[in-house]
C-alpha cells in the first residue's frame, strides 16, 4: 500500500524499472562472445540469446500497456519488474543454453509489461510542462544507463564472468518494486484498454515463426524445407493477425485505421528500416571487436561509448530545431548520415587502430541517429489523433524492436564465421545496413510530406 503519492517518487520508481530494459539491451552485446564460448554454442544460438528477449518484447509491448490500463499500471509495473528480476536470476544461474533462452524470453515478457506502464504512470503523475520534463528525465536516465552498462558489463565479464551481468538487474528491480509499492499511486483507465489477447497471440506466433525460419536460414546459409515452412507459417499468422485487427476495429491492439494516414505508415516504415540497420550494427561491432579484433569486453564497451554520449547530448537540441524548422529534412538526412557511418565501419578490421576506424564510424552513426530520433518520435505522435497517441507511441516502439529482431535473425551467416572470414562478412553486413538506412531515407522522401510534431 502506498504511503505518499509524491510524483518525484513515481519518477524514481519508473526510471529504475525502465533502466532494466535499457541496461539489459546494451550490456548483453559485450558478453555474447563469452556466452557462446561457455556453452560451445553455434551462430543460431547466439542470435536466439538476443531474439528470445526481443520477440516477446516486440509482440507484447502494446498488450502490456493495455493490460496496465485495465488492471492497474502500478500493479503491472511491479509484476513486470518482478518477472524481469526473477528471469535475470535464472539467466545468471542457467546450467544450459535452453534454460538461458527460456529465461531471456521471460525477461522480454517482463520488459513488455514494465516499459509502457512506467511511461503511463509518469503521464498520470504529472501535468503540462512538468510532464514533459519528467519524461525527458526518464529518457535521459535510460540513455545514461545504456551508456555506462557496457563498461560495467565488460568489467564484470572480464573479472567475474558473464553470469554476473544479470545480477546487476536485481538491485535495480528491488528498488523499483519497493518505491512503487510504497510511494506510487495506482492508475488505470479501463476505457482506454485494448486487451486484445487474440491479436497478441497471433503477433507472437507470426513473428516467432518468421524469426525462427530466418535464423535457421541465415545460420546455415541453406533455405531448407523447415526454414521455408516456418517462414511461410509465420507470414500466414501475421496475415491472420491483420485480419483479426481489422475485424476488432477500435478494440484492436493495433487499430488499422491509423494506417489510413500515409504519413503514419511512412514513419513506421522508416522506423523499421532505420532501427533494423542500426540494431544489426550494434550487435556486430562489439562482437567483431572481441572475436576478431582482440578487444577485451571492457575495451569493446569503451569503444561503443561515443554513441550513447552523443545521442544523449545531441538529441534534445535536434528535437527543438526540428520543431522550429519542421521534421521532414531531419528524417531524410538522419538515415543518410547513419548510412555513412555504417560504410565508415568498413575500416574496422582485425588490426586497425580505434581512433582511425571504430571512433569515426561510431561518431557518424551517433550523429545520424541524433538527427533522426527525436523528430521521428515527435512526428509519430503528431501524425495521429489525440485518442491514438498512446497506441501510436507503443506501436512505433514495437516496430523499432521488430526491426532489430529481424535484423538479428538475418546475421547468422556472419556470426558463424571466424577470423578474416568474420571481418569480410561483417563488412558485407555493414554495406547491407547502409542500403537499408538509405531506404529509410527514401521512405521519408516518398511518404512523409507534411507532419506536425507533438511537443
């Protein structure tokens, strides 16, 4: 039972809870080579360590917010955070890879519950300018957590072992749960809830089948009957999902009426392509630096540091500038700059100096994402009616994670290689990512004409 309802405590609880997801997403990449070595795992196994988490998070993010609207946002925040913590403990203690993967999936479910409800609790606790300031602190704290996590994680992998990266989730979760139970007021809005369980089930099955088939295909470089069948089954499930959503109308988890707006559809296509290209790079760069570049996990974490630092510092002024000048050119130019950074990553090899290879690529990619991210988020919210703002925000976040999910599922042919072959595959993947980022820019040119930014 909550003792007092000071919104500052709500902000602290929400920051701690959401930091679990931000930390987990950034710390894992520097630990993947150690996880693979400890289990004697193959390329597909490495992909599933990432995607077992991303799959339920992508598919259930919208449902997590709706369930919180219906049953209580604080209740779902506490439950999701507790599930994430319990799953983290199982990850740390997992005696085998299958148990690790099941626990990673449970983490994804927990994150799908805690993330949308942490933001919804902030919206309920604050009004006007104070709400905007609170959300800004929430986002900045997440970025700061993501920045420092690879450094802490790299040190832990070096000094203690990779299971220790999951233990750091436990104090964060305990703090979030205690603050929420003691200080946070319950909040719900049953009228806004879209508890679309059929839609959520079909989305999970569709993404799961497609991801499994792509992972099998990419890790073996052979499109065998099983891969064909699972990809086809996944696509059929996704088609049925769209049919069910159309029949449910406004009660759908993803109201298809929003897609009647060409701009909203274009913004989400841009999101899928840009975050797919970026997510692939964020997985591959530390993996290659450790596996083929003789970097330690700590050094790989340090190598990634320009990205979150520049994103944190540059995103707010870019958002303000886009609000004055209009977001369209930012959405066109940002992905092109990211593409340039990906191509610069082609200088990364097995024996290249950090300052002449990794640093330029990371800096240019960070600049491109900083140009695009804030205008993209604000444009998505401004492209729909006020009653759909929450759903549009959740859907766009799910689309970004789905882009990373599909990209990761396609990287097996690279992750299966070693030495010079790994470097060559990595360079080819970066070229593919650059082409995808250019396609994201093209989506902005063709589909995003006039859009209002929501500030």
